[in-house]
C-alpha cells in the first residue's frame, strides 16, 4: 500500500511515519507534499529519499477548490492509496475529503472530541484538565470530527505551559500515529472493515 503524507511545517510526525514503514510493514511512503514550499519537513523527506511536492496555497487565494484540484493532480503522479495528514494546516473541502473517504487519516493534538480546532493545549490548561493527549482519526468533512482510530493520554502538570504540554503530547503523537497506521493498513490489506462502528481504540 502506498502512503502519501501531507505536511505544513517541520514534519516530525511525517519522519516517524516514514521510519515505521520498513521491512514487513505492508505500506511504503510514496510522496511527502506540503502546502508551504518552505516547510522544513520537505528537506527532511528529501534527505530520507522520499519524493516531495509543494503546492503553495497562497496563489490560489480563497479558491479552495482550485488549490485542491492542483493537490489532487500532483498527488496522482504517486498513486497513493492512503493519505496521512501530519501537521497539515489547511482545511480540506467536503469534496476532497469524500474523494479520500475512509482512506485519509489525521493526527490531532487533543483527546477528541474535546478541543477540535486550534490552540488545543492552551484550551486544556485553561479548562483545568488533569489529562491531555492526541487522537488519530479518519478524516470526514467536519473538522477534527471523524471516527477515532486511536488515542494516547498524558498527565497535565500544575506548572505546565502550552509549550511544555505540547512537547509531552508530541512524544505520544510520534508513538501513536505509526502504531495506528500499521493497524490501519494491515486491516485494509487483509480486507477487514475499518467502518466507523469498527473503529476501536486499538492503539
Ligand atoms: C504538532 O503539534 C501536531 O500535534 C500537529 O501539528 C504539529 C506539528 O506537527 N498535528 P509536525 O511536527 O509538523 O509533524
């Protein structure tokens, strides 16, 4: 199975996903694509021997469909079977999401369904939560709303800042995402259902 990974920044999650797809793992990374030509993760992907593409969203202005059509065109060169959003900071339209229905995963730095959207760590701290974490979910048209495939929790310490909490959660993201992807592609390769009712917390 061929996995395309979409990033916007440093790509630390992308690195862990690429490093996990070796040996008997049924998937291989086929492309790393960013909406930012200057994304640091593109240089890292190239250093790992992964083909890269950059589709700058800015020339498209607010024309999300035109941007996504270019995204689809550039991805098509690599024939990905699955897309992994990894620090990808653009909202995707219902049309694009439905083209990848059931084959696009995202990692979100909160214990969904809590704290969909941005600034998740600051919000968890402001709410006085005692735990935080990250979630890998199937991408559906509504933002950060799809069936959850796996979650990891971390304790919140009294002296935590958003930065210290983000760093603790990121360590778990790097463990969770490869684990969930491995289970996901193994089930896909075996023809097992990934239906939402079936999306258990197998991480
Ligand atoms: C991380 O905070 C992650 O939670 C979110 O995007 C941020 C950057 O991720 N998905 P990465 O280092 O670019 O993978």
